[in-house]
């Protein structure tokens, strides 16, 4: 027994010698406990309470600033199969991400199987434990882009396409066209590019589109668009004029440009049969960049005037006009 006691004493002494000092041992113990506590907090902490009220329409509480589209897309996103890991990566807090995926995937924990319990609406999403205002805000942030309205494309020629609008304007930042296509619609054609620039040293005329001012070219293009718009459904009197007179349906694009004038400004569009075979389609560019264009009503009036002249002059219509 004495021998065994000596052995135990020796072993105990060895163990004691192997142990670190008391102060180091205490510090190590505290560090380990803090580390474990930190891990537990990371895994279980949630910015939402277990039964937190999500601020959503039709959910656990009324109110909220989310649109119907955003709430609908949250449901769609979850039902499309986003995993808990994917929700975490997208910014949803851990408890909400895990519980949402678990609710949807059913008992087998797999998405796309028979026991899936897809979300019927945002209220069902809101009912999931640990899903509250924070989780909903995080979910909405994922789908916000789905609900952004596409940029509205504004047609800079919209007013030119209105056949009843005599004076048209354009967006301030609208660039002038660099080229021009001669329109032809259903047997009616608009040829030429004729500018009369109403200021000293201005071209009077020039038949070169490139020599027009920015505002002048813009107005001439608008005039061509107006021509296409009206002639796509021409007045009955205009069709009769082409069929019952010596005129074959030819127009010529003319623009009076007052852009740099210091003494005058445009007063209105005109239509004028310069010759029996050619009717001038006349627009006017004002100093402020607005533009006078022929209207459908004006086209009807010139057709009636030309029909009368043709009846009296054996089909010749030279000189008929309308303002």
C-alpha cells in the first residue's frame, strides 16, 4: 500500500507540474466560454422576434409602404425555390431564411417534391416564425428591380403625328436629323427639300437638306411625318383630285425658316399648287424652334379648292391654295 501511495503521489505531482499556472488556466477557460457564446449568438440571433409583426397589407398587421407588386414578387421569389443559403447571401437574416425555406420545402426538406408547401400569399410568408419587418424589408430588397417600371420612351415626333395640330414643338434636347428620306404613301409623294431662310445672307432658296439650320431640318422632317400621317388615310377629296384632274399626287417639301430672323416670324403653314403637276407642302420654322405644319383640315380645303379650279380649267389646278 505504501508503494502504491508513493506511485499516486508521484503521478499527482507530475500532473500538477504539467498544469499551467492558475491565472493562465482561468483566462483560457473564459476565452473558450466566450467563443462558444459567440457562436451560439451568431447561429441564433435575429433582428426579428419569433412572433414579430410584419408590416404588410393583409399580413399580421395592416400598413406598410410596399407596393402590391413588391409583395407579390416576394411570394414568387420564394416559390421559385430560393434556398436558405441563397436567401442568406441575398441579405435575409439567418432565422428567417432557414424558416422560410423549411416551411416551403415540407418535411423532406427538399424543394420540388410532393410535400412542398408553397406560399399562397404574403400573409402566409408573414406568418412564418422569425419573419418580421426586418426580414420583409430584406426580401423586398431582393425583388425590387422586378417592379421597377421600364423607362417611358417619348416619341419626339408625337406632335407631328397629330394631323389636327397646327403648331408643334419638340423636346429641348432633340437633335436635328442629318439625313432625309422622301416619303411616298398610297400614290401620294412628297419630293424635294426646299428652304427659304428669312434673314440677310440666308439661302433663299437652297435645295440641300444639309444647308438647313438645325431647327429648319427638324421642322422639315416633322412636315414629312405629318404628310405620311395624313396620306396614310387621305381625305376623300384628295383622292378625287388625283383621279379627276391633271395632277398626279405629287407634293414638294418647302420650309420657310425664321430661325435667325430679327424682324419677322412664322405665321402658319400653306398648301399651294405651284404648277398643275406639283403642290407645294409648306411648313414654317419659328425663331423659338416651334414649327407650323399643314393640318388634315387644310389638306381637305386645298383639295376642294383645286377640284373647283380643275372643273373650270379642263383639269388644270395651278394656283389653288389653302392656309
